[in-house]
C-alpha cells in the first residue's frame, strides 16, 4: 500500500510540474497573454498607452473569431500587471504571470532596464516575451538574448545613431552637446550617436543626469555656456517632459537648436506648444503622415489610426502602435507554430519573419530586432498657430531607412 501511495504521489508531483511549464498542458478555448507595463512611477506617461495598444490587438483578434489552434477555435484573454517602473517588481510579477496565471506569452516593459531584467528571467524560465520598449543594446548580444525574447522597438543605439547622422548630413551642424539620463537607455543612445559623429567628423560634448532628476536647471545652464550648434536630449518618462519644458523656460532655444532624441505624443502634449515649436526629434511612427511620399504607408497608418481613435477617442501614440504590433506578433507566432510551446513559437516567428505594420513591413533579424521599411521618422515641433488640435504636435520632415539604422550584427557576436 505504501509503495502504491509513493508512486501516486510521484505522479501527482510530476503532473503539477508539467502544468507549470508554458506550452505543456491541457488545450483550452481561451489562452492568457500577460500585458505588463509601467503604469505607475517614472514610466507612467507611456505605460498606459502601451497597454491600450496591446489590449486592442487582443480585442481585434477575438472580434475576428480568434485563431485556429489544432483544429479548435481559440480566443485570448489579457492578464494585466503594473511593473511600477521597478525592476524587482517586474521580476516578481513576471513569475506570477508565468507560474500562477499560466499565460502563454508576455508583452511588456516601458523602461529599458526592465526589458533586460525580464530577458534574464526568460533565459532561465522560457516563455515568449515581446519587449514593448527600446531595450539595452547588450540584451541582444549572442548568448545573452533568450531564444524566446523579441524586441519590437530595437535598441537605443539606433535612436542615437540615426539622429546624429541626420544632424551631421542634413542639418550639417558640427558642434553637439549630448545630455543623457544616467542608465542604459541614455548611454546606448550616446554609443550610437558617437559612432555616427565619429564617422562624419562632428565634435560632441557628453553629460548625463540621474534618472529621477526633476530640476534640469544646472544641466541646461552648462549647455548654454558650452554654446553648441545643437543639443541632443535623451531623457525618457517624466524626465522627458521636464527637460523640454525647462529648456524652454530657461530660453535655451534662443542660443542653440534642440534635438529631442525620441519623441512620443505623450511627451509632446505634456509641454506648452511654445516649448515644442522648432524642436527636432525622431519618432518611431506618427499618427499624421500628411504629405509623406509613401502612399501605402500613409494608408496603413490611417487604417490603424481610425480603428484606435474609434476605441479610445484620441489618435495613437507610437508606443501604443508598437505594443499593438508586438502583441499581434506573439499571436501570429502561436498560430504559425500551432502550439503554445515557447521554443516552437519563437522558431515559427523566425521561419516567416516578415510581418505588417503601420510603418511598413517589418522583418525580424537573427538578433530578434525588426528592420522596418521606415526605422523612424524625423519630425519638427509645430508653432502654436499651425496646430489644428491637441494632438497636432509635429510635422514629418523625413524618415530614416538606412541599412545601418540597427547595430551591425557582428558587434553583437552574430
């Protein structure tokens, strides 16, 4: 009797462990997807719009009848978490999503450091993970990237490189000041910018401010004293709004041009129109591509804008757009794989790496960063008199399509 009980207990333990592994379990009519962004803390201006985009992707798939998985119709359910813009909280909730909520994949992160922390967890506990933010450059290095991690926004290196290349080749400015936040998001931008400036023979002065800086006055005063042709600013979250606003209040634009490296609707609408006027920037995508030459991309973007505006009332932020695309990619991978096994999903995505987006087709590289038809759009802040509404913030003046938008694969060990 005792031997039978031992065998039974062993079987129960083995069964429970089996169910703890994503992708191995009983087929269900509804699969759960974890959505985790910075809904509070320094990332809180952006996290909520990412959540809207990802949720809309799930609602859209469900409204179309879901996907067919092994001959059975399957719908999706969002399990929402707030990482509070804290790495330890993000890791704890990642484990909850994977081990307790039994999600089949996770779309999330608003801060670069959190994306890296989650990738490290995914290496130990495989699950499909689509990073919804710009991620640290070293996360994508061969041997460090988890086989089931993908980064829909690529790295901050690209932001810095493309902005610097535009400043050097289009604006033809030679003296640049670079103000970064003191963590990987800012430092990786600088690596990209420095590579471009070295290539084009441009002088750059580097400075950085702590992540939670609220008063940028001393930094802006140093910029003014240096008298650069242009100042690149690499802040993010609440810091982005503060640095643009304070640069305007202190009159920096009277003496130097301003290039805010990575603009979003949320940041632009958070400062007075006068503060944004004339400011150059890069955007992953912009909701109004009026006047842009590529009619197919305009039409694709308008289709997404119309759907999003119908649901939420406002035009989408570029980060809502990328979270939407990232969530659609996770679902596409499940359908392509005909499985919820993490490795099979990753393999299926890479077997057919091209996918649609509002910024033109994207194709996953071997390092799980996508190359889009348009990597980013160059914009300039409109004058208050030019604006036709709350969200009419900038005009698109160009796009970055160069093959060297992303870091060379050989620098990542591929």
